C-alpha cells in the first residue's frame, strides 16, 4: 500500500505523527548510509543488450520492417533515418554517460512500471536509462529508449512530477514522433509537398511549428495516460515550474559571506553585492523558432483538462517517498561532479554549498569546494577566468553573490583562498591524492606567479591589534607640537604597520603556519623558486648548452622517433571513421563500423609484433558481464574530455583519485586514444593532354581536356597520456594523401608501438 495514502487515512492524530516521524527517521538513516562517504554513481549488473548489439545489426533489423508499398522516396528517407538514428543513439549509449542498474535508474523504472501497469505490451517495448548530464531534460528514441538526465531528477520535487514527464516521453515513442519528425523535416529541407519555393526562414518556422505540434500532442496524450494513474494532479503544474526555472540551481538560498572565510581569512565588504538581481523566470517567451512551445502555452493547454478532473484520492508518491528523496539527493550530489567536469565551477561550488547545509561534514562536498576554487584560481592565473565563470550580471538569484565575489578577487587573492581551503582539507585527509596534488600546485602558483614568501604573512593570529590601536590613539591624542622626534617616528611607523596588517591577506596563513608540514612545504617551494631564478640567471654559455641539448634531443626524436621504454599501455575505445564529403550525409556509418573492427585487429596484431603489452577497452566488444570494464571506460572518457577542455593548462583533473585507482589496477600510468579517419573528398579536376593528331604546339599534337580525379586522404592519430600527471607523452598525427590501405594501417600502428616500447641505448 502506498505510504502517503496510508498516512492520510490513519484515524488517529498520534498515529499519523508517529508514522511521519518513522518516515523521517527511515529517510535520515537512508541518507546517512548513502551520503556520508559518497561515491559517484556507477552502472552495475549485466550490460544491457542494447549496449552490446552492433549498430549495423540494429539498422538491418529496422530496415527490414519498412513497408515496401510506400513510395520510394519515403522508403529511402526511413532507411536514412534508421541508419543515422541507430548509430547516433549507440554513440550516446556507449559514451560512458548512460547509467544502468544503478539506484537512480532502478527507481525511474519502478515509476514507469506504475504508469504502465495496465499496458504491459508498451512497457515491454521501453528501455529507460539515466544520463549523467546536468541539463534539465529527458528524451526518447525511436526504438523505445527513454533517457532521463540527472539534471532533471535533481530539480523535480516529487514522484508525481517524474510520472508526468515519463508519460509525456512515452507518447513520443508510441506515436512515432521521432521518425515522423525526421520525415517531415526532410520534406521541408528538400522543398517537397507543400514546402516548395520556401525561404530558409520559412523552413525554420515550418520545422518549429511541426515540432511544437508534436509536443502539444505528447502533453495532451501524456496527461490522458497520467490521469489513468492515481498520481496527484497538482504535480503537473509543478513540472512546468521546473522547466520554467531550469536555468537556476535546484534551490535559491542566500550565499552567506562567511562560507569561504576562515578564522584568519575574511573578505572586504565591497567584495559583496548589496542587492542581487531578482529571478525573472520568463514564461511567455518568443517560441517562434523553438522546438518546444513556451511554458505558458503548455501550462494553459494542460490546465484546461486538469480543471475538469477531481484530485480526490490521488497521491504524490505511489512507489516510495523515501526512495524518491534518496534518488533526488543522489542526483544533486552527482550534479556537483558533473559541473566540475564541465568546468562550471561556480555552479559546482554553489550546489556543494546548498548540500552542505544538511551535510556539513561531508568530505565529498568539502573536496568539491576545493576543486571548484582550484579550477577558478588556475583559470584566473592563466587570464582565462571568463572561460569558466559567467559574469555576475548574467546571473539571477542568490548564486549571483558567489559569481560577483569570484570576479572581485585578484589572481593572488583567489589562489591564496583556494590554497588555504586545499591545505586545510589535505591536512585532514593526508592520504588523498587529489588534495595532495592540488595543494602543492596551488602553493607553486602562489610562489612562482606572485613571488610570495613566508615573510609576507603574519605567523601569529591577529590578537594584538587592539593594543596597537590603543598605543596609536594615545600618541595621536597628544598635541603634535608636544611630540618628541622619536614619538613622531614611532607614531608614523605604527600607523604604517597597522595599515599593512589590516590587509585581509596578511593574517590569512596564521593558522596554517602553526602546522610544520605546511610551513616546511612553503619554505621548500620558496627555495625551488629561488633555484629556478638562479638557473635562469646562469651564464650565456650554460644557457646556450642547455638549449643545444634540447634541440639535439628534438632532432633525434624527429629523425628516429621517440624511445619511451614503456612496457604496457591501455588503449581506450579505438575509433575508425569513413567519410565521403561528396555526399550530403558524409559519415559512412556501416563502413565505419566494419573499419573499426578491422582496426582493432590491426592493433592486436601489431602489439604482438612490437612485443608491447596492450590492454584494450573496446566498447564494441564488451560482453554482458564486463560492467567493471564499462565503468573503467566511462571514467577514462570523462577524464580525457576534461583533459582536452583544459588544453595546455597544467591542471589536476577533478577525478584524479579515480585515475590513480585505474593506474594501479592496470599496472600502468599510460593510456592511449587512437583512431583513423578515412576521407574521400569532392572531385578535383586535373588537366590532361590528349593526342588528337590535329592541333600542334611546338610540333606536338595535343588537345586539353579535364577529367575528374578522386581525392582520398587518411588521418591517423595516436595520443599517449601519462594519466596521473595529465601529460601527453606522445602525440602522433599523420596525414596521408591516399586511401586507408591495410599496409598503411599496419605501418602507422607498428611505428607508434615501437616508439612506445623501444628504449634508446
């Protein structure tokens, strides 16, 4: 029996109070068990068949179901759709972003079971997964895969709201909206039917109009299905509230000034806004070119039907309120990590701040605060803060205060703030690899970038200030003409010293300097900085020799290749793409899949020849019980995505600890990403001399003709990273003017492996 229904029907007030208290206690225990030592979500159990079936096989199956009595043009359009959609959906499934058999996905499926308990046939067709994305969204594929983003689950307030979202998505599948939309958009693009002689803007509006019609239909029929359940009707309007304010964090709580302060570090008052920009939440925005109707139109259309239906005996929770609250909390904890991966450090920090209100000692959240500050400090020092931090004028609500504060801080202040938080937490968790790396990196930034030394800070807390001010007051209260020469000098010095000490950074490290580990590390970093300066100031002759050595080594590497002397590596999901630029749809999906399988064989064969120990994480070859490998791949995919986002910035990535686990597991620090892109370009025309025996130039008969010459290009890449350091130790990019022949592939791969394994004598 649903919990909330049972509570409502209890006759005794004391019984109701008891049951509510029990529910609260159970929820508190559940959350304490799940979140005190929080670990990011991972997939469990067997890898679903949808992840393990080749895209080409799915395409052939869908293609065989096309009605052959339809027109040739329609059949061809549907074939194109099935080809693209199967490969593109599988790219999502095998991106490492999609979860299966985890607590969140399991719960969402239970809600789907409740909605479709009277429609088992439809339920059998649907596969529902959760996506690790902060975007507030859910979407459905033509083959019945429903994907629900964690960003949406973090914002939803109750189970009934989730039920309406799912009901809406189920209609998209049931009514074939995805393929119908593709067919209609193809007609619009090609100017077929009633779309002849339309301009680009007309086509865009036509697509928008058709898409909005499908959304209204999904709302309308989704509501009909929702009304067949016992879910609360008021929750439906709540869904539109979630969509309307989806650009905001999941809550709007005052960002208190003392959150980032320490007993020794505080900010000036002018680093805070006196007023924040109120939340606007425009509901009736211009949707003329949007794929979805605006929120006001959708809400109005749904409310017409809701107003005619009774809400009696309906419930907000039919599966489990406790489970929903746990899932909501899981999604919110995950948002912190996802924002970090996206380099959205302000949102990560503010979300951690919100969650810390009820989890003040949570180490996962406290580390996230350090990671957010670290990220902003690194980008500030590189002159790239605008890449990762939105201007405060573009932010609404209480989180605007955080953005403003971060913009007010100078590079030195921001680095100092991040270092203080990193070191305080590192001293508490000395075994944590990320905190160690980030703390040391921030100390290096502070010393090397700003020439800061221990003498620039007070090693004692700000305790004697009142006495000093009192001494100044006593001298200042005297008539200046009565002051002796020495009193005047003393007064001037005391005023100067007091002004310096009122600098809010001056006392900021007083607490940390009481720790020998920190103090020694600071001294060692300063010594390293001095040695670096000494090396830079060496004689011209020594500097020239160092330059020459580096130049010779570079020449040797170019001539003979690298000689890294690495015994074993991991290759992560090799890529192979066939592209024909002569076609509208340039990617040749089926040939790419065949080429990828052949490329994997090439890698395995040449690893044996080069006597290099290669572990291969190939998503196309995972078996049902390879979920551990799938999770490893997902983590590595996140790592390389973040690593590329940082470009040339020396950066400790947010999932550094997970990477350290993987290097220990696979027995190597070295992970490689490799691939081949084989392109056929548009036809080029070459001039040919053709003997006709008619015209002559310099006594030779000729005629000038042009013939089409096919152009082929092959691009091979191999990137090997020292993952713990984030350093690219080998980057091979080879362009060949020609086809992707097998002998060429063997040559590329073997040469790369030889450079990895070979050690110069």
